[in-house]
C-alpha cells in the first residue's frame, strides 16, 4: 500500500474533493495528495480564508482502491443555514 496525505481540521473533519469539509465516512470523497507539499499548500490556502481553522496534514495508508484509510469524525458536520432551509423546502414541496 502507498502513502497519501489528507487534511484534517480541529473537529476531525477532512477536506473533500468537492472543496468542502466532509466527515470521512466516505473515503472516496476526501481530497488526497500524493506529496506532502501539495497538501501543505492546500492547507495554507484554506487557513488564509478561515483564520479559525486549526488544520493538519496527516499521512495515511491507501487501500487497494487508492482511497485513504481514515477514521471518520464522530462530530457531525455543521449545517449551513441556507442549505438547511432549502432542504426543508424541498421536503415540504417535492417537485
């Protein structure tokens, strides 16, 4: 198995391929870098946009499918108020 690098924040969430934090329950959605400096550069960019971010680059093993072997966060992802309203509206008024 090869080594990969992922970015984890202070809540145990991982930076995702969709440019948003994910809880790590789906490893394929987690952004991975094959080189540490790539992950560090991404973390620096994220930190410059969010001064409260306390992130770290973590070296992890890759499974046979090339996905990172990570432990999902036990802390739920925060719900964006705008996204939450849309989800409620869609549930009440399905198209």
